[in-house]
C-alpha cells in the first residue's frame, strides 16, 4: 500500500499550517502536497492552548484557532485543505523514514513517498520520569503540548475549582498556566530550581516584577528545589508532591512544564544534527538536499548571531516554514533566511515582547512600579537585545527594528536616560 506526492510535510503543527498556505501562494497543484500528522485535527495555533483555551469564560475552541489566524492570515479549516487539493493525513504517526529511498512508513503500514520532504515534527514535552520521578501519567498530572493535553488540563482544572495546584517548572508553560489556574480560582504553588522565574530570559529585576504580581494573586513560589516524588491515593490519584528540600505540597492538580525535546528520532543517523535539532542551511535545507526542516525541530543559522541556533517559538516556526517553501518552489530568487529571534508572552493583563539575545549588560528603562517598562542588552559595545512590557504596536516595531540593526552604544547612562526614546528616535 502506498501513495506518492511531490511535497510532503511531516508533522501537522504550526509550521505545517504556514507552509501549506505558502505552498498555495506559490502555486502548488491539486494532489501534489500532503500533510501527515499524529494529531487528529488540522494544524492550529499552539499558543492558544496555554492562553484562550484555558479561560473559564468564552474559552477558545477549534475551529477558531486553526492556522494561520495567529498571523492575521486565512484560517485553514479542513474544508480549505480540501478545496486546495491538499491531502490531510491526520491521526497518523510516521514510524520510520528512509531518506535514501525518499519514503515514510506510517504506523498504519502505508508507505508515502516524496520528491521534497519538509520535516515539521516539533517537539515533545519532557516527563518527570526523565529526572527520576515516576507517576506522571496519573489522571490529575498534566502536561501541555497538544490539544489532547489541553483538553485533559481543562477537565482536571474544572474538577479542582477552589483546590490546590502545583506547577512544576518556572518557564513559559509554568508562568502561562499558573496565570490561567489563578483565573480559574485554583490556589497555585510553583516549584522550580532557579532563583527566579523565566531563568533563561529574564533578569532578576524583570522576573521580580512578574513574581510580585503573581504573589499578589496568591501564588506561592517555591524556588531552588525540585520535586522528588508524588503522593498517591490507593486508586492512583495524586494528592500531593514531596520536594527535595523535604517539604510537602498538597495537590488536586499538578502541571508539569519542564521543557521540551525536539522530535528528531526518525532522522538520527540519516541527517546531520546540531544543538539537539536537525541542522539546516540558510535555505532550511538539511544535509540531504531533498529534505528541509522547519520550526522547533530545526537548528538554523541565525545570521545576526553568526551561529546555528534552535528556537522554540511560534514566530520562528511560521517564518522558517514559509521560507522553506519559497526555497523549494522558487530556488533562484529566494534569499538567505535572515531571522531576528522574537519571543513573547501574555499573562493576566500583561504582554511582553523580546527581540534579539539577552547577552551582556541589561540597561533598564520605564516604570517598574507601573505598567510599561523594558530593558536593552548591550554586549561588546552593541545593543543586541530588547525587552518591552506594555508597549504599543509602534513601540514594539521600533525595538524590533533597532535590535536588528545592532547599533553601537558608547554611553550606557545615555541609553538608560533615553530609554524607549532611543529606539523611537532612530
Ligand atoms: P508543533 O507545532 O509542535 O507541531 C509538530 C507536529 O508534528 C505535531 O502535530 C505532532 O503531532 C507532529 N508529529 C511529530 N512527530 C510525528 C510523527 N512521527 N508522525 C506524525 N506526526 C508527527 N511560542 C511563542 O512564541 N509564543 C507563545 O505564546 C507560545 N505559546 C505556546 C503555548 C503552548 C501550550 C505550547 C506547547 C507552545 C507554545 N509556543 C509559543 C511554542 C510554539 O507553539 C512552537 O514553537 C510551535 O508550535 C512550533 O511549531 P512546529 O510546527 O515546529 O511544531
Ligand atoms: P521552558 O524551557 O520554558 O522552561 C522549563 C522550566 O522548567 C525551566 O525553568 C527549567 O529550569 C525548569 N525545570 C527543568 N527541569 C525541572 C525539574 N525537574 N523540576 C522543576 N523545574 C524544572 O519549557 P516549558 O516547559 O515551560 O515550555 C515548553 C515549550 O513551550 C517551550 O518550547 C516554550 O518555548 C514553549 N512555550 C512558549 C510560550 C511562549 O513563547 N509564550 C508559552 C508556552 C510554551 P532550567 O532552565 O534550569 O532547566
């Protein structure tokens, strides 16, 4: 049993949806393209799962957040794929890939061959088992990577109103889910090993702004320790967690957000890997010229840093996907991928954006006791990163544009004095 396509996108997440739209813009013919996805639904905007999807009032539900609404583009429903002659092979896991033969074998036993393959397999949530803690498949322990996880989280959350949640991890999932739990009237404790939340991006000063707000909403931060074990009922439901520091936290619900691992295993030994991802060049092409990789699974040259990086953010997924399609369909006119890293989050009524990299000295500006503030990072005499909370569209555009230019900074105190005025004037 087998089918052949010119173009195959492996994975049906954010990058797949944006790649599909780009294929239609570049003139793909009916029957030439297919998307194979383990998930049972058409590509959707994954960020919605930790935000709108968890709201107690008028929560976001599919089909409202299919790609590509997150970039204010068309919403690609299953009907759209049908109308554009794109085959959606859903609920189907690819279990092996043969790069030499240009074939994929699905768990259902079908062989799918391609002329060009785009790998968009994203990543999987890390489990506590990988840190020596067992029991994370219990009915009230939740992860958050896909729609099934989010649906389970909503169910457990609704059964826990007024109760206690323990959030393991102080990164993106930890912060966004903790905010949603508070909004759902659940008491939250957050446990993480670092001295402050969002340890890889925030400075202590930025972290403390958000932590103070969370504390004012009743969130209990337990820092500098990790979980050592779950406490269960005889039926296998978790009732609490033991921490390495010897303390105990009761729990009706546990959310684990301790990072991800890119889904590279199908290609290990067949394609070159770097920094945990599939290595691609500035055309998003892997070590095999018929195979491209995009989104969370790809390690690509970030031109302004002069090195290969793997990014785990939606903007990179959208833009790398579009670029790979352009490189395949219009190889002679597609320039090198030149990407400025962009991360953002929305929690409670806060909204921040970050561009570039958080290297060197942080120079703060704005009102840290108010609603709008930010920071620049200056490294080796150049502005290399910018963070802004509570900005307007013009202000976010300005920090992005200026960060891309990496302007020389000779006087740090002048930069501090000018604050946001520095980017608005350029
Ligand atoms: P994914 O969207 O993860 O898609 C991968 C797809 O491949 C999945 O459908 C998966 O089932 C499928 N797949 C994997 N292996 C196989 C296989 N063997 N066979 C078939 N199918 C397979 N980023 C931001 O910048 N801002 C945010 O606010 C934000 N919020 C987020 C909230 C949540 C809850 C999560 C989980 C992530 C969030 N992100 C956010 C990160 C962002 O969603 C990811 O960077 C983005 O989804 C990556 O896109 P992708 O297509 O590479 O991978
Ligand atoms: P992150 O990498 O953001 O954060 C994981 C956090 O968990 C880190 O603070 C990490 O600490 C900590 N940690 C690691 N091991 C343990 C442990 N055993 N016990 C307690 N804490 C631990 O990953 P998330 O899981 O939060 O997010 C998963 C993915 O989803 C990421 O790719 C993220 O980009 C994406 N996402 C993005 C959002 C956004 O951009 N707004 C929103 C939601 C998700 P350490 O740093 O020391 O390892």
